[in-house]
């Protein structure tokens, strides 16, 4: 699994650790990723999203759809609707 925020697209960054004597060694900075279940009121369903904690603050302020729209993403790509057009056997029998 990629350590990447699905809303903002932030991922691992690379750079140099600089010592007191200015020796440079390669190092990485990892994003703080949290798996969160978010409720979409207009669709009446929960969506599981991997977010950075920075994006989680934005999510609480704006909401999921607005946060994704501001970052140029699409909700259908991040959390597609499952079982679109699917009916259980009980509903199929009741409709006949």
C-alpha cells in the first residue's frame, strides 16, 4: 500500500539530513496517514478513506466533497459506489 493521502495526494518526501559539519546523508519524511470512516450525508453511506492528519483537519472544516474538489480529485475515484444496480434476490422476487 502506498503511503499517500487520497484527498491531497501528499506522499513521502526525500531530502538530505545535514549534520553540524554539513555532511549530507539522504533521508525521508513520511506523511502521517490515518484510515478514517467518513459519513456522506447526501448519499447516506460510509466511506473509508486514507488521509493525512493535515487533510483530516481540512475535512472537519470543509467536508469530504469540498476538500476533494479543492484538490482537483473526484469522489468516484476515491470511493466508488459499490453494487450499483445490484438487487438482492429478495427484492428481485418482490418486484416480479
